[in-house]
């Protein structure tokens, strides 16, 4: 528990990593030869980017709630010091 006090809060925030854009060859022959792999890469990307968007929305909600709490803390601080 004592270690959690030492860990910066920013480290506890979610890290939303954007998926890597799938490669699409310019050569139609290569695209045909590797169609199954390319199709799979695009399907994985679509699934991953949807998860990425969900992560960003969750992180936004978390950060908004944290900002609300910090704002309340600041208000209490100002009351304490009489500013």
C-alpha cells in the first residue's frame, strides 16, 4: 500500500495505444498473392481500432472525473488557506 502512494497518478491512467495501420501493396499481383493475409490484417485492424476508441472513451471519462475531483479539492484548499 505504501508503494501506491509513491507511484505518480499518471502512471495509473490507461494507456490507449493506436493500432498499426495495415499495409496495402500498390502492386495488384502482390495484393492477390497475399490477399488472405492482407484481409486478416484489415480485420484485425478494424477490431483493434474499435477497442482503441473504447479505451479512449474510458480514459476520457476517467480523466473528466479526476478533473472534477481535483477541482473540488482545489476549492477545499482555497477555503483552508482563506483565498
